[in-house]
C-alpha cells in the first residue's frame, strides 16, 4: 500500500486518481444504494471520457459484476477500503453475463469497498494500475489520498 499522500481537492461529483506522474480527475455519478448499484450503467449508449460511475458499498466485501443490459464496453477499477486500486478488469464485453470478480485469483485480501466504472480502454489510455490511490468525499477517513 502506498504511503499517505497529500490531500487533493475533490467534490461529491468528482473522483481523483494519483498515478504518480499526474493527478487525474473524473466526473462521477455515485451508486451507493442496492438499487443504484443493481442498475449501474445499464442501457447507456455512451460514456464520455473523464466520466464514470463510482460504486460505494457499506463495508468491504468480495464483489462481482456482470454486463447484463450494459451496451458499452467498460473498464472496472476495483479499490479497497483505503481507496487504493487493487484490480482492473479491462474492456468488459457489452451484454456479457459472465461474472467479473473484483479480485484476481489468489489475492490474499479480496474485499473491495469501491468500484469505478469508466469507458472501455480508458484505464490503459490513462495509465491506471493497481497501487494507485483514488480520492472521493465518500471514501472517508481511511482513504490513503484524502480530500481537502
């Protein structure tokens, strides 16, 4: 896990990722209820660059996603309770109902508290990778990268 980073400016509708080389900002919709998480980005025909959906769970837990009724490819960025990226599933296939786990096989700590969905291909284009911290006001006091 990275050492605590300096605080960054963020607001309820934004999420920040520190790649080490730069700080990236995203406009995000938050899905923090069971109903919002169940719907996610279903039926959307586009997801512009720099936008996404942040799923926030009540407590860290193993998570699994699928692409039922999701019409666009997505990158799923899975983070732990400190907001640190632990796993990325790239280019999830539209309409595929195969479960997408939030942790790779053998991960000793598979619990996730946050999942960021962005347009397919964006994680690679932006250089996102495990170990990078994210910041959002909903990440609370345990976040490695705090919000001002």
